[in-house]
C-alpha cells in the first residue's frame, strides 16, 4: 500500500465530528470557531525512548501517543477537540498491518474522549518508528488552569498512585480529563500539572512558575503496587520510585486550605483516589520523613540534548 492508498483507508475509518467542517483529505482541516480560548499541545514519541515497539506493538504505541497529549489537556482542565498525527513509519515487512494497528490504537482513545482526528502526515524511512501528535483543546468558561498560581498555604493533592509505571501503566493509563473538569467545577484550582517526568520534578515546575516552595509528607504519598514490585529488583525504595519514576500521568494540583478540606470531606472523583501530599510554603522543596524535614531533589526524567 502506498501513501495515498493509506490515506484513503484512514479517511474511511475516520468518523464525523460536530466541530469538524472539513476533515482529512484537503490541504488543511477546517474546524468550527472555538467559543473559549484554544489549548494547543504536542508530543513526539519515539521507539527506543518512550517504548520498545517490538515489545508493545503499534496499537499500544498509538494509544500512548494520544494519551500523553490528552493528559496535557487535562492538566489545564480543558476539553480535547481535534488532533493531527504525523508518523515516520519504519520500512519493514508487514508495514500495512503496522500502520492500521497504529491508527486503531489512536482512534479507540480518540473516540473515548470525543476527539476528532482531522489530519496529519505520513512518511516512511529506514530509521526507527516515531510519532508526533498535536492536539487542540478548549478551555472551559472557568479558564485554563496554569502552573503559576500556587500560593504559600495551599494544600497539594495528587490523583491515583505513583511509581513503577514502566511495568505497564505508562501504556494503559487513562488520561485524567474528566477528573480535571470535575475538580474545576468543585473547587478553585490554583495550579496544576500532570506527572509525566516524576512527582518531584513536575511539582517543582509549579513551584518555579509560582515563586513558592513546598513540603511533602513522605508517609502520605500514594505509592503504587507496581512501585513496590519494582523496588524488589531495582534496589531503590518504593518512595523513590513514586517521587521520580515519571509517566504516571496523574494530576498534581494546589488549592486553598478551605477547598482542600472540602475535597477531603467529599471528593468529587468517585473511584479515583485523591490524596493530600503536602503544603506550599515560602521557598524550597522539602520532604518530611517521620517529623524530620529534609531537602528534596526534583529528580525525574530529563531528555539529554
């Protein structure tokens, strides 16, 4: 199958969407006007860095590629609308099946989050597989939640549990889009980010942008079963995995103490754990271990350039 035959196949698989006036097949897509500010995010994922394609397969790789973008929209408490997908496909035997499974992985998650796939670009080469998705979303009437408005005295919360994502969670997580929208309706979110590089590193991004510090309660941090399992062979304690593994794609956010108490007394997220893990302070990043406050390095995943 050549490029244009593949594009025709893609168009046959692409469902209509109320926001899409012109979908795949023209020089650009045409979307209906947005009524709220537009959110734009992009992620490039590569074989050998973000997954091993021979182990996970194209369907899981496609799903993760869109899920990472959806998680960014969730971090802004936004609503996903439309995605464009660019791929560099390896020239190999069975490339047609590879390409089709890749699209199915993307589309299944897109359908789950009412997100249109409106175009992109397809190339093939002798190098490894790479995929880049750009996702357009829309802020709600309450506005986009940024990283830069945390205040001393805020309580810090996290959804779900953390650590050990390499054992499978990094491929099959559900982006917290709906959870972010429910939280924004329930309390005033001061600052929020998704945990892609690691809890300590990503929380530190909030602190740097907001000009404040934080102290975490080591005992309160929700450690996943996978982090405990990984700890048995890694030589690292489970807490270290929870603080620095990354790709948990949970939400870390800050709210006032009053709103924090409201969340603890009546969580708006049925079936999803919501944990207070610390408080914002004037400066520095610290962790309280059995009553002793220690400096916490913002360790996590960093791409080396």
